[in-house]
C-alpha cells in the first residue's frame, strides 16, 4: 500500500465519522448516516480523481474504502449519544481529516505529474469538498465558509508547504508529512486560539 493510499484510507474513515456526527445532529436514520458518512468520506477525493482523469476513482479502484466509511458511520450511529458536544467533536475530527486529506490530494496530483498550481488546487479540493458536500446536504452552515475559520487557508498553506519542501530537495514522503503538520497546526490554531484572516467590512459609499 502506498503512502497516498494510506492517507486516503485515514481521510475516508475520519471524514465518515464527521459526516455521521452531522447526520446525528439532523436526527437521520441509519441509512441517512451511511449516505452522509460515505458522501463526506469520498466526495473530495472523487472530484479530485475526476479532474485529474485518473484511470479509476480511488474508491472504485478499491471498494474497501466504502466499507471503511460505512463502518465509521455505523460506529457513530450507536455511540454519538455518548458525546458531550457533538459540534466540538465534528470540528476536531474534521481538522484531523483535513490534515490527512490535503496531503492525499497533493500526493495524487504529484503521482500524475501535475504542475505545482494543480498540486495546490488538488490538495484544497481533496481536503475541503467532502465536508462542504456534507454540510450543504444536511442544511448546515459549511465549516469551509464560517466566519473566522482557517479552513481553505489551512488546506492551501499545507499544500504550499509540500511544494516548498519538494522545491528545496526534500523527498515526497517528507513533503506530505510536512503538509499534514502545517494543515493541522493552522486548523487547530483557528479552533483553539481564534486565528483568522481579516474579514471584509463594508464601508458607506463615497458622496
């Protein structure tokens, strides 16, 4: 199993947990848990593989990915009530999932010989779009778009760190690990310390 495959498996499992937790907040049945869990788990990677025109979408090439997502969703169905704060669990699991999905996207783009610009975008797409689909389908305000959240920023910065490591002669494995670390540090900093970029503030029109 390659490093990218291991990252994909980790992202699928953790993102499926977040999808199932959102399903629990919406009080869906077990089929809803499975659907939202699987959608969240494979959404970003599916879009990535379609854009990159890979031979097969990753979960079609390895159907065990869907099994992993379903196991995660069922696990949450029977245990979600034990959590004191499901929203906080969603945020932190989502941060963990982002930190493995972004390097998975970067690695997949590198494996197909893409330019640095495409590598950056694939990291962002793989990390962000599964959670975006989850929140839109469940009628939640997407974490990606919430005010003051370093989400897309963390994904882009992590991808950029991977590119920087490679440009300075580092190996692919080191670049992906650095990508994961940078992504998680930024996302965790936003959750713990309120790190954020300046937001747009409207001004009255000039006379």
